[in-house]
C-alpha cells in the first residue's frame, strides 16, 4: 500500500457516511448517522460547520434546481433540506416515504445519477435480517423497488457509462453489478466483487472517470480501487478500522475524501475523522436530484 491518507478533520463522527462534493459550496458534506449530524468541510478555507437533526440524515445530495439538498432520513422519508450557515437545518417538502410498514428498517446509503434520479437502499437497523431493499426514485418522486433481500444495503455507485450501477450488501460481503435500462429498470444482477474475511465489509463506493470502483473497507482499514473487470488495482491505508465511504472532490475532481466511524472503535484516536488522499485519478462530477446533469 503505497499511498496514505491524512486526517483533515478530527470530527469524531459516530457513523460518518455519505460524503458529497458540492462545487457550488466548495465543500465536502457528510452525515453522521448515529450522531444525527450533517458536517461540512470547506475546501479552500478548511472551515468546519455542522448541523444537528432530530431525524438523522443517512445521505444527502444536492437539488438540481439550486434550492438546497435532498436527504434520506432514518425514518425512511426522503425530504428537501436547507442548510444555511449559522441556522438550524430546515426540513422541507417530503418527496417520498419508503417502507411505512417496516419500522425496524432505516435508510442507508443513497446517490443521484446523471439522469437526476436517486438510487437508495434500506436496511434492518439491527443488521440481522435481510429486510432491506434497493429503490430508484425518479425526478417526479415515483418510487420503484429494484431489488430486495439486503441486510445492509450500501454504496450505490453509477458507472461512467451510465449503463451500469454497483450496489452492495455489506453483511454478505458482496458487491453486485446491474445493467440499467433506458427506462431506469435494472437487469442482469451479478456478483462483481466478493470480500474475504480479512478484507472486512464493503461499505460506501464511488466510481472514477476511468470506471475504477473505489470501495471503503468497514473493519478493513483501507479504501481499495478495483478495475472495471473487478480485479484489485491498489489500496490506500487508513489509521482507523471502520472506513465507510469516499468521494472525489475539488475543482479538478482529483482529491479523494474518506469518511470513517468511531462507533465501536473508541480506542482508535482518529476514528470518525474525515481523511483526504491523492487518488492519482479523477472522479466523476457529482450528480444532483431533479433533472438531467449531463
Ligand atoms: C451502516 C452501518 C453498518 C456498516 C457496515 C454502514 O453503511 O450504516 O450500520 O454497520 O455499513 O456494514
Ligand atoms: Ca454506508
């Protein structure tokens, strides 16, 4: 492992997750699901800010219309959200309600794609039953279940070709690939990567511009890049074991920010910090919810 990551914010997130690069705000946002916080790291000035929420956000993306964010909440609702400096987080219109009949579930990871849709997963909050599903939410708010049987649904990652999406069941240590049809339907589910015990669990993921897939290793203390054919290319070591997700950021999309979790790892001094490394490759621009970002 040649490259190393450096700590940029000792945020002590209990469950840091879902990093998002906002070019408009020149900042990386991420959620602390267990800590019920959203955190913001300003790129050019290194500023740090945070908002507390009553109903924890499990992920957030930007709205395509420049009117704030869209977030998935622990209560399985997808809502509009405003985050203004120095003000309380303001939850707005509800876009969708997921699984009203599954109170034991919560939302987990979610991402927008370049067609302005959302891809989101749910999971058993106790991480025991395969009660979670994978959903697509179209720009008009229509919710479609596209797969089920997940214990811990994680890391949806659209590939640069717009025709493939990766999605994980962390508990099964398996990353799946699907083909995306022109209408957003999924087909051809297949095992793309399987983690062994020594690798920990595959958590959040993101694709780079060359189609490489960067996967955070929960209980594996690293982020790995896999080539489009699923073979391991390289890994970046972290000084904490619970690595949760990563995102490309910066005007040139050439900086990789990595979130981590302190939950269950209080003995690790840097657990829950935000890290940065030089990935040596560029990422894909962030996608927003609501319209085509092409
Ligand atoms: C979930 C955690 C889970 C972890 C590893 C995260 O995305 O939010 O609850 O423990 O993945 O499976
Ligand atoms: Ca995750």
